[in-house]
């Protein structure tokens, strides 16, 4: 086969699409804006420390799942990859004692009951809801429209087990749901899992995966994960262009026929185009605002119903071995942290000492993820004064160091590296809309829908990337890349069974 697919964006979705395109017999070229492949799934070095910028836990790290087969096909993980499974999901400190939200569900229940016996009724209902969500169907095999009648019935049967929980809990936010617990410790731990303005079913779904034995950590982290995928793509014969931003998609007679680059107006032809970048870039830059898509328009125009997640990532290099400290900690702040108009009373901290790649010569990495809605503030601040922008980042880092040493006084003076990546940073390097790391989350009482992967009026262009799925994230980004290629295969009468 001589047909060629151009993929725009070298993140996880683009790499997945490229690998599956090559497995199907197409030629494939990826054009990536940044000089490193991987997109948001990335990491970087600062003063002898490696900072992980993405994965906290990975759906599909469990053998036998559809997503594991996708990751294996793409070379991201294999049977020899070490997957770290923590004994707990998060810890918190209250009145000098450390409490744990365990990964094993029965142990989680015992710990919660020991923390707050008066919450027994709520705890038991909570545990049962999580249990029903432990085996959610995450169909990574093929698009729903290509499933047989029996495959669809099997999927619906699997949905039945936890569907009632998911529907009922979609009507209340996590914040309102957690108000039913009397224990501040329980509320604090559970509120650190996902943003509390999201529907409660997001919490159950997440904990269902985490307690099912999935959701582990691929040792080595995000950067190595993505580079293994790039290696697989190039091993199969794919061509990767990094540092090569695409200017626009050429549409001729209603068909996508090629692209032009930002620094070269020469047309690069292709039989199919697969954009994997964010929806705003596709519609307003690559298609020059000439095409409207009702799915995306509704989501961009209704922030009260749909939320995309952006973050400021604060990384600390500590000249100390932190193996004895909690790996995941919900830190209650002694002094609230304020970024513009947003006030934070608690932050989630990750200690990477469990991974030898991040714990070298007795030095350790800590990162704190701050859910950040202040993209416009950061952008305006930097435009007005780069010096003030740096000062604000330094203020955030200092406040967090002070909070950390208030909890662990023995670490005072041992921070030798600080790095603060704001949503503006992620926008700068990854070109993702307002620095978002996950796409549209439907809020309470909003029906979840997926994009069909096509834009009206354009043939031979198949959308991928996490933005075509509600919630987004690495697994859905990979699925979108795979499904785009399967749709192209179907159009060409080629088998869509492409996994190893």
C-alpha cells in the first residue's frame, strides 16, 4: 500500500495513530511542534534532577486489559516493564498521625471505619459504589460502531453492573457528596483524588480502577514511556518531524489533501490527515475558522457545563533520601496559598523515591500539582512583566517549601532545586489550549458524549487526541489515535485488527 497518512501532533495520540497506521500498511509521518515527541506526556531535567510532568497512575498497566494491549502494541510497556503498585492511593496527616487510603478495597474500608466509626453507613455505601466500578469496560479494541451485535451486548452487560451507580452519582458534585461524611480526614483524602467540582461518579470510577489492580506506575516515568513509543514508530518505518509546526490543513473540493508548515508554504500532500492536537487549534488555526463543529462549540461556549483541567506543577529537588516519607500525601496548608483570585487550603504531593530513576545518590524529587484556573492571569502577568511572572512563581515555590518543612522540619534547608511550570508553560511547550492536560469534563447532570471523529464538510480527515472524548487523559488519547486509523482502514477495506 502506498497511501500516506500525515499526523499532526507527536503526543501519545499521534504516536499511537502513527504506529497503528504503519501496522496497517500505510506510510505515516508525524509533524510535532515541539523538539521532543510525547506532548503532555513528558519530563525534563533541572540541576541534576529529572522532573516528571505527566503520569501519576496509568490505566492499562494491568495485563489482560484492552488498554494494556494498546500500550504493548505501541511499545510503551511490555511484559518486562516494571509496574509499581503502591499499597495506598493517598495519605494525610492529622494531629501528628498519618492516615492512608489503601489500594486494597477491604483494607481501605477497615482504615476508614477506624478513622470515623460514626461514618460507618456512608463508608459502606461508598465502598460498595467503588466495588461496582472495579471492572469498568474501557473498550480499546475497536470503535463502538464497528462492534458486532454480540460485542455490543457484552459491553452493555458489563455496563449494567456499575451503570446505576454512575448515573445516580452524576447528579451530585464530589464536594457535595463528601459533605455526607463527618470526618474531616476522610473528606480530605477523598477530595485529593480528582477536582471536587466534578461529578461524584468520577471519584468512584477513578477509585474503581485504582483498587482493581490497574492504575500502576511504569517505572522510569512519562518521558521514557513516550520515547519508547517514538522508538516503536521509527522502528516500523515512520518518519518523525520535531520542531516542525503545521500552519494549516489544505482542503480542496471538500477533501483534506495535505498540509503546509509555518516556515514553508510548500504543500506536503497526503491521502489522509489525522490531527491529534487540541480542538481549538484544529478549528481556529489548522482549519482557519472556516468550519464549525457543534460538539466543540457547545463545550467551549459552556464552561459552566464542561471543564478542562489545567495545572501548575511545582517540583522540588531535595538533598535527602525520602523513602521513609509518604509517596502520595494530601497536605493541609497551615497558611492558604493564593494565586490571583484562587485560594488553596490543601495540595497533593507526590514523592518519587519509590522509583530509582528519580532517587539518585540519596537525592529525591517531590512534585505538587495545583489545579489552576488562572491561565489568563499568568499570561497577562508575563506579557506585562516577565520579572513579576518569575517573582510570582518563586512566591508559590517558597510557600510550598515552607509548608513542607512545617510538616517535616528535618528537611529545612535541603531544597536545592525548584521548578514551577504554570499552565502558560505547558501551553508554550505543548501548544495545548490554555495549558490543559485533560479535556472537557462534563459537570453534574451533563450527559457524556464522544465526538464522532469527523468534521462536517471534510473528507479524509479523522480527528484524534483526547479532546474527542469526555474527560480525556492518556488512555483515551491513545484510543482516539487507534480508532482514527481503524476508521481509515475500514474505508480502505483493510482489517482493523491491528494489535500484537
